[in-house]
């Protein structure tokens, strides 16, 4: 499930200037993934509790699977009544809604019924029948999600609809975690939320971190390249993150609500670099479903946003801001252009 890794060159002089070895803590029971917080300076341990508690609260509010979450409450009231939610949840749902509109439904916050049909997040995923897919199709209409700023409420017009924040909530958690770390006065840290990377500052020596772009071939490990970042988030959507096999075919977890099937394009993965981890998360999912050409066009609408697209032909496409700084690390892949 790990998506991206940090390439930290812990060199022979790591013991100089304090230590380059981080003070790290890991949790493997939050947001369905492994979360590692690494602080590259002296710090008191309360920072870790503050970060993990905040992420836990986000999960309790936004999980589609926890029966008491705010998202579950919205689903339970679908077709009946609006549900008032916390500021956090409303913000994330609004971002997800706007991304759905902007991407023409490539990102679709109302994709919940389809995700459930495929059992994506369960131990027993399966390929649904065409009839089952057709049956949920009218429940996937993001235009039938009504948001009211006045009372921060969310209303799903049809019974059976549900919102799924799986493509954005982890990104939001990264922003919240980064903010907490900075509020503790920390200037150098790396947060890894199941492969969503948030960097706080640069390395202790002032240089950029190098974040690895994970090899997107399912079942393989390692990195195909790396990019330099400072105070940025790097998030990847890829076919290798979660998938299952059935009847000799492989099915991954990013669905196209227009076909009802896993998004089928020429892409293995899309990574987005942004100041905001929420933005990076929502935009990678949208770009992945849009495909190489439309995804690249779509991202042009967002400032300070760079991306790495990797195709099934092992070709790497970079946005202009990464052209000179991307370092290839796997010669089966080649950088072919914009
Ligand atoms: P990500 O890895 O950020 O691309 O998010 C994938 C997760 O978001 C899946 O596990 C689903 O819970 C959900 N999801 C799947 N397809 C979509 C989609 N087209 N739009 C929005 N969320 C999706
Ligand atoms: Mg995403």
C-alpha cells in the first residue's frame, strides 16, 4: 500500500549538526493505512499524540466505513433530510464537490454506492454484474448532493446515495498534521500518510528533501525516480495501491463512475506536487481518471501544481516545473516530455 518513499541520504556526516536521524513514530491503525511522522530536530513527544489524535478525529468523522461517522450519518439520511456536519467535514465535502464539478465527474464524491458494490475497501472485493452497475448508476450523480453554507449541512437527494471521501480525506489529514507540526515550532519534518507525503520545511541543512516516486508496477518495490521538494505535499494515485485479481484480470480501486469499472486509461500512476496535500490528493484522483492528455490539461488550471504521469508503456510525462529536477532511477522507464 505504500506509495511514495522518502529518499533520505543519511550520509557519513549524519552525526554532525545535531543528528539527521529523525525522531519518528508510526501508527498502523489510522485511515486504513500506515502513518509515519518523522521530526528532524529535538522535540517533545506530545507532538506525536497531537498529530495522531487529530488524524483519528478526521477518520471518525469522514470514514465511509465507521457506522458513527458524519459521512455515515449523511448516507443514512439520504433522500430524507440534510445533516449538519463539523467544519472539517463540510470543508472536505465542499472541496470534493467542487473537484467533481471541475473534473466533469472524473473525481466523483458521490461514488460511494459503486465503491461498495465492488467491495473496494473490504476483504472480499468482487466484480459486480452489469445489472448491478446499472442499478446504482443513477445514485452516482454528484449534482444531487446539496450543500448549504448557512448551516453546514449536506443533503443527498436520493435514498441509496452516499459520499466517499477516500480520494481526499487522507490528503486533508496531511494538511492538518503538517499544521500541527508547524504550530509546535518544528521546521524540518516528513509526514508519510500511507504514501501521501507532506514535507515541513527542507532538510535540516536547508537543502530540499528528495521524494521518491514509487515504482507503479503492481507487485514491484522501489522508486522510478525522485523530485526535490520543500514545504510541499506529494501525493500519488496509482493502480498498484489497492487491487484484486479475478478470472485472470486485475481490478484496481480507482473507479470511473461513467463506466462503473476501474478507470481504464494508459496510466499506471499520477503524482501531484502542491502546497496543499488536500489539493494534491483530490487532483491526482481526478487526473488519473481523466487520463494522460485530459489530466495534463486539467492540471494546467491549477497554479503551483506539478505532476508526474507514468504510462503503461513505461513513459514518464512531467509538467514544466519538474523537467530539470526529476531524477530517473529505473532505466526501464523513460522521460518523454510534457
Ligand atoms: P485515491 O487513491 O486518492 O485516488 O483514492 C481512491 C479512493 O477513493 C478509492 O479507494 C475509493 O474509496 C474512492 N474513489 C474511487 N474512485 C473514485 C473517483 N472516481 N472519485 C472519487 N473517489 C473515488
Ligand atoms: Mg486522491
